[in-house]
C-alpha cells in the first residue's frame, strides 16, 4: 500500500495557486493528489495579507493569483439551500448573503471569513439552478431569499465559439470598431452562456448569438444586427436584412462548417487580456 508522503519544500521553488485553483511548482502543474490535498488543508494567511503553506515545521510563502479557497462542488437545491465542498477538504453551508457575482466570477465567504471562488462546474451548477433576471440584474433565489448579486447585465452580449479562429478574429474586429463599447462578448462554451442561454443555443457552436434588448438572434441575423448596433456607417448592414433569412443563413452555414479548416482552431477558449476585461465576460 502506498503511504502518502509529506510534501517537501525546495528553498527557491516558486509555488503558485492559480485563478483556476491549480497548483504550480516553478510553472509546472502539480498533479499528485496527496500533495494537492495537503496544500489545500494547510494554507495560512499572515497579518500582512500574504499566504503561506505550513506543513509540520516547514513554512513557505506562496503566490496566489486570485483567491486561496475554491468551491469545487455544490449539493442541494434552491429551496433547501446548498452545501459547499471547498478546496481545503471541508464542507459547509452556503451563506447566500455573502455571494458576489461579477462577469465570469462568482465568490462567497467561508465560515472563517475568507473569500472562496466557485470553480467552473460549481459556478454553472448554482447559476443554472437558481439564477434569474429582473430588469437586467442577476438574482438568485435560495431558501426563499432573493439575492441581488451584482451590477446590471450588459445590454448587448455577443456569444461566439471561443476556440474558432475566425470567431476570435471577428471579436477583435468588432471591439476595434465599437468605440462606444456597446458590445460585450462571451464564449458559448463559458459560464455566462451556461447560465443565460438554453442548451439548444449554447451547444450549437456553428452559430453566433446576439442577446440584446430582451431578444436573441442567431447566425446571419445576429451578425447583421451586431454591426447595426455599432452605429455610424455600419448601420448600412440593415439593407442585408431585406434578403430572406434562409438565403443569408445558407451562406453563413457554408462558412461556419469550414471555419476550422480555413481559419484554424484554438486549443482552449481565449482568455481576456487586462485591456479586454469588462468587454469579454468569461
């Protein structure tokens, strides 16, 4: 039987806890389960706000990109409440009044008062079960409580295939011409799409979805209405709406079906740069 070994620190080793809850040693992903568990259970925060690992007599400062604690799983229902499985191995009841949602990021406070960030699966599970909208705002209904989570939703969101080379080029183009920052963007594979779009739309990666003013458009209509919303000379795109949708969508589908072979495909969805945060929501 394998006996779990106690992790040993190397003096110059740089340990990083990423924003996605992964541990890195000098930039290399740590995959040893017992080590990950030990790290999660032995985090300490110094009075100056820095985070340390303390295992036995060993103590080492770590770099934390976002939060030190993460919500890995949730169990329960909106009616009875939810129990959280945290990255330190503990389980505790969710306190709904501590939830805070910003685009692409959901957090709560632990019983010890530390911020814990919901990982992708827990984030999607909670939002899909309990999320509703009221006048463009995020709301959760949990145990009969209505929780306002954050600022109003952007009025116009373009959902796109996050690994498609053509789609990402188009997003870059739209951000350049949209000088009033009317448009916001989110990948169909992301958490915002999971929470706000029905599966019939978000699982169809051959389309682009425009959500604006309480309505959604897809394919060629979404492209044209997106250009129209930019304003200025781009409003001329309205002329093409006179062409029957089935004709426009035939051309759209021909390009969509060949987009990977013609324009390439990314390994993962794009991550927004510092300048793009607030425009790309997930």
